[in-house]
C-alpha cells in the first residue's frame, strides 16, 4: 500500500481502532495571521459579506513563535465509543461539555445548555476531531509523507496543502492557511499534532500533550454535576426574551434600555455609483441582562450600499480601558479611543476600525470594516441622545 493510501485508511478508520481515550490537548494561535488569512479569503471571494470580526489585541511581549499567550487553551478530554465524551477546557473560553450518549451539556459560568446528543463525528468537543479524523480525507493534498516518532509512538509526518472548499475538514485544518503539517499515529490513525502555516509562519497549532488509550473510564465522568447557582436551559427557551430575534424601533430600544441610548446625527458621505448607495434606516436590537448574557445591550446597524457602521451600547460599569491598540483622543469636549488598523498596517477586512467612548453612563463602541477610523471619530462626535424621531440621513 502506498504512503498516501495508508494515510487515508488510517484517518478514515481511526475511530474504530480505540475504545477509550484520555488526553490533554493544547491549542494556540496567532490572531494577526489568522486575520490576514481571513482577509485573503474574503478578497478572493469578492468582499467581506458584511461580516465584522473582532481580533483581540495582544498584551505584553509576543512569544518568539508569534502565538498570543492569551489564545492558549488546554483541554482535558475523555472519549468512549460510540458517543460518550467529556471536555474540560481552560483559557479565555473556559467551558465544560459532557455527553452521556443521549443528552449533551455545555456549561459556561452559571448557564448550562442541554441538547439532544448528536451522532456526528468529532464527539462534539473542540478537540475530539483529533481522535475521529475521518472528515479530513479530501481536505488536504499531501506534498510529502515521512516516518517519525511523537510521544513515544510511531507517526506519519505529513506536509500538505489545504484543498479548496469550505467543508468541515478545511475549517479544522485552518481555512486560509497555505501549508499544514500533521503527525498521524501510524498504529491508530489519530492526529497527535496539527499546525497551520501562513507565509512561512505558524498560524495555529493543536497538539496532544499526553494520551492514554483503552483504559477504563468511570461512567460518572460522562455525567454533569451542577454547581451552585447553575441553571439548565434548552436552546428553544432562548425565545423567552421578548426582543430575541426581533428588530425594534429606536423608540422601543429607548423604552427597554436601562441606560441612555445614543444615535448618530450624521454619517459619512457615500460615493454614489448605484441607486442603493445611500444610508438606510438602522436595524435596532436589544438584549436584556440575564441567564443568556452577562450585560444588557442595544445594537444599531446602519447600512449604506457597500459600507456599514455598527454601534453597540451598554451601561458603563467599569472604567474605560479598551487596549493598547487604541489611541486616546479628546475633541469637542469628548474623550474618545480610536483603533485604526489601516494606520498601523494591520488587517482591515478582518479587524474593523473602532471608536470607543462613554457618554452619560453609556459605553458606546462604533465599528466598521469599510469606513475609515477618522470618519468614525466624526460619527462619535455627532452622537445625540435618542429622540422620539430618529434623525434623517436623506439630506
């Protein structure tokens, strides 16, 4: 059998080669390279599609390999065929997810979501796909396959190019990467390490730090014990909020919000080349503070042809400190913070320009991928408390 044939068979049959898994897995990423990869993808597809992706700024000295220390996540993982698993993840997105084969629970702080168990591969956890990698077949094109050793186990070292497409396998391997590396266990077919590269630098890596196969696992591992104050909810219960999934008027948002709502009295001029190149009335939404989110907010989205401006508002409960990439500005008696990625030659398609400020106890963030930071400052300076009738932008 050829190396490629052996590799594909290993990946597709990996899940049948073990009974249980107990592993520790680490994931790290470089947010700037990730944003650059997304930017290239959006440019290749002809635009951003209106998506705004917030990329967290780094704090402190960067590591030599470029990975942001705050991006590191470590998961303790237990798997048992055919469909029981537990994933305890630490890091920025700390969470626990558990499935007993019939019901799946995901716990984030005080809220526990309950779902019907899924038969999909990957065991529903963030790292489970490493041990059920069948969906990777067809997601990459091998360049070279060599033999090696990792964690004391024989492996196939695979250098490859991502295949085109938007399937689940491409997503797992790092969409937008130009090179990937895989260490595949030669006996079991599981992936012990994966790394995605862009322009010769590591964009993300997922690696098994320790692993034991076919050891007995206590059945109680796959049951979730609720902590004090945790509440179990089903997804369909999200519709308990009267505003969920429904657009409001500005007046309705003002009536519901527990803070002052602000709207722009002016928006940037739009270059008119088509009839639809004009600002439309805003889409307005409101979410109250509760089990589903830790703060109340109001969001206004203004669309005008190929550009848009998004404004999110909430109660200013803590001193304003938006991050090291924000420049402090004071104009017209207002203290603003501006993050203009174009000015510092960062990705603009995946990292929007942003202005943050506090007005009379309301924390306001104004963001856009296609409107320059200087224009967003003018929007911030023109904010007024929401009147009964929103300002017109037809003039």
